[in-house]
């Protein structure tokens, strides 16, 4: 199968969906001539013109708000937040407007939009350009939240996001854009809310998402050398969340580690731990382990940042704790 | 002026309906039928009526928690509006939105909004939608004086200007943002002056003159429909009641309230119709009787409506 980068896979998804649906409108900073600072929208201005690939002022609240208005009136906008950290600047429009409009209207309006953004650390971007915010997006009812880890998933999930009639927060990772992976030429989509077992195993269930999936797979490989069989599940979406796949795995392995790059405190790991003990308490043979970023702002200096963010070693330690 | 006697009577009837509707709301609020907070537009009916009379049904509109008048004027059924306020299943949002979230896409009402300034960028998006479709629809957003100091609002003005969006920014300057005089919160004389910095033409109008409001809005609507871009209208108005029920109003004098009350359009406008436009007293009285009858029906409908069932709770989150 041919290989694409994560960025290319995303671009292909956007292109196919824009060809398919003339109502898709892109809005964002530097997304046109420059193609976005991570080059995901490269070439789209030339292909679709400035009406559909709309360069905006540096006004996140303004253009996310405009996207809500576009969505409520028959368009399918894709506002791009250059860094997820800027979601705070547009927070009212995301959390109070996009997420609640349908509910507050008793179902009278729809808000079909895909807020594309990227998050995460590991590049020395410091505290205002390195956060992982899926917990925040997940906490507020009304948004679906998608975090692909591979080029294949990035394409299939983004295409599905565009086929939804709901506000979707589509969260990429800045260190994944250059990663490569198989992406078939034929069209495909991946339904939102389906986790994927990226590596099957019997001894420990390891749930992760976004770039942490790559760490998880590395850790699983290393444990295999030691004779421990890890089942690595990529959550892919936090809303809707595929709890069933996790429970099924835990009923088999009786041990669970959850790893993510967002802060550990009240993170997805905490939620999954709570859900699993509610639904599968009798199947657990060890306390659930959570791996996440330390609860501090993300520091700049390399040796500090690498300790704050969870890496393969942190995951290995957690696995070793649950198998004793 | 292109308003005839029939238009003017229609405007009066609408104004009166809004006033009676809001007075009924106050009553329902006081006896506990309406929950949360209620922000009546009593005293500001002329802006709703004057501006909305210049709109088509398919134009888009966003407004604020003080937007009952604009919502009704845009075409929201007062029965559904009142049922919404009482939290009933027949409400325009099935009782899930309440006073601050009237929405009716069938008449272009894209929502009242409880966040100051937030409706403006949404209305710009709707305007862009119409522009992209090549339809001569316009979008209007109503906001208070307080909204001009919100970042999202400034961003919306700029977006509308650079996109040449068919939108009218309609400021109801009632001199106070909640309990704070706007004069203390800006360093300009008229809020309309803000627009120049965004390259948007602006006009200040007497907010107690429905005809002047209609004409100013119509000019802005015509400009927007013909591709001339956004306009900022500042209507100088006044609420004759507190910000919300329970407001003790220490921030303004009785004299100031009395001065505006003396000009209350709900009395001044019908008088003017009689004096200047050949409307008879009998016609005014007929309009009043019609509104009273309609309101009786509105109240009965709302009170007779069922509560929403519990299985509604988790509905309408996703499409
Ligand atoms: C972002 C935000 N900040 C504060 C409030 C609380 N609040 C509600 S109404 C209001 C005053 C707004 O004044 P203005 O815009 O002049 O509108 P008016 O009530 O006079 O119609 C305030 C501060 C809010 N709803 N939203
Ligand atoms: Mg005010």
C-alpha cells in the first residue's frame, strides 16, 4: 500500500470532502498561500479559491463565531485554530455557542462544523503552545472530539467528521505531521467513536490516544521482549467514547494502564479508570495506572519538558506496576 | 417615506404586542411561573419594531437576552415564545432555552444570546453564508451599548468589513450596561464613532422614533442587499424598567426615568399616527383590542401547555 504523511492524509481528506460537499468552507490564519503553518492546507487555495479557503484576521473568537453562523445557515465550515492553545481565545464561541446552540434551541438548529487544530509538546514550544486540551473539549457536552494517531486514521476520521452534522473538535498532534503510514488509494471512512486495537495482547490493556499511541506501541514491543503481552488500544475519539472495546479487553487482561499527553489530573485516564471500575470492578486484578503529563505548565528547557511529558519509560513503569 | 397608514398601524400593533407580552412576563416572573432572569425590553419596543419592519422574513437575525421584542417582530409566534418562558414542551425550544435563547430558524432567528457580544460574529457568519450563496439576504445583529467593549464584537466588525458582509450592526444604546453608565466605560461621545475605525459607515438615530429607525435600517438593508457591505446603527434608547426584575436602580435618577417615560413611544406613537397620518382613534382602539385578545390567547396557550417529558433531557445534543 502507498504511504502518506499524516499531513498529506489530512489534506487528502479535506480535498475529497471539499469536492464532495460544496458547502465546506475553510477559515483560518495563513491557511491560503502559505498552506497553514503545518502545510496541511497547501494548494487548497489554488484549487478552491479564496471564497472557500478564507484567510482570516487573527481573530479566533471572530472566525469561530462566524463559523457557527455559517453552520447554522447551511454551510459546513472548517475553522482552523493554528494551536489548540488558542482555543481559549475562542472559548466562548466553542463552548457556549457551538456546543450548546442545538440544545438551547430544542433541536431547531444544527451546527455542522469541524474545528481543526493541533496540540501537544515535545518541540520546546513552552507553556502557551504545547498544551493538550482534549479533556477540556470532552468535558463540555455538545462537542465530538477526535484525536487521530496515524495517517490512516487521520484521513478516515476527518472524512467522517465532515459527514457529521455536529460541531467536531478535530485535534491533531504537531509531532505527527511528518510521520508516515499506509493509506489506501480507495476511499474509506472510519466511524467516530470506535476505538481500535492497534496491537492485540493478553496480559495488560494499554489505552492511549493521539501521539501517545506511538509511545504505547513502543512500550508494548519492549514488554513483548520480556514476555508480557500488551493489548494496545487507540481510543481515537473521546466523544463518543468506545468504552465497550476497553471493557472487553479488561475482562480478558484484568489489568489496565491509560496513557495520554494531557495533564494527569482529571484527565481521560481518570475518567476511564472510573468507568472501568464501575463496569468491570470484579475483573480487575490490580489498581488501574494512569500516565499523563505532570500537573505543571509545559516547560521550555528540553530536559524539563521531557520529564513533564509522558514517554515510553513512564508507560513501561506503569505496566510493570500492574503486572507484579 | 414609503410607509402608509396600514404599515404604521401594523407597527403600532406590534409595538403594543411586545409591551403587553413583556408586562405579562413580569407578572409571570413575580408569581414564579418564569424562572432564571428576565430582561424586559419595556421602553425599547420602537427599536425592535422600526428595525425589523425593514427586514424580510428570510433575513437573518441575532439578538440578546433583551431580544423578546425583536424575536416576536421577526416572526416568532408569541404563543411559542410564552410557552418557552414557562418551560413548556410547546415552547420554541421545547423549554430547553428559556428567556435568553429564543431561536426560530424558520423566521431567520438564529438566537438570542446570553453572552454579551457573542451574537455579532455569528450574525457575520450568517451574512457570509448569504453572500456565498449569491442571495440578497441580509443579516442583522442587535446588541446593547455594553457589547461594544467586547473583543468578539470588535472582531466581528472587522470581519464584516474585510468580507464586505451584508450585515447591519444595530446598537441599542440604552445608556447603561446593566447598572453601569456606558459613558463611564468609553472615551467617545457616540458609540457609532467606533465604526469608523473599522471602515464601516455609521449613523446615530433617535431610538424612540419608529419611523426614523425604520428609515435608517432600510437604508442600511438596501446597502447590504446591493453589495454595499455593513452598516453600524446606533439607536439612542432607554429601558423604562430595571435591567432585570429586582433591579433597585440606584444608578439613575427618577427625573431621568420620568423624562424618557414622557416620551414613551407606546403612547407617543399612536398619538402621532392620529395627529400626522390620519389614523382615527377608532383604528387605534381596534388595534388595542386585537392585541388584548391575542395576548389572552397567548397566556391560555402557554398555561395549558404540557411540561416536557424527562426523556427530552438527553435529546437535541447532537443531530
Ligand atoms: C460576556 C458577558 N459578560 C457579562 C455578562 C453579564 N451581563 C449580562 S447583561 C450585562 C449588561 C450588558 O449591557 P448592554 O450590552 O448595554 O445591554 P442591555 O442589558 O443594556 O440591553 C452584563 C454585564 C454577560 N451576560 N456576558
Ligand atoms: Mg445597555
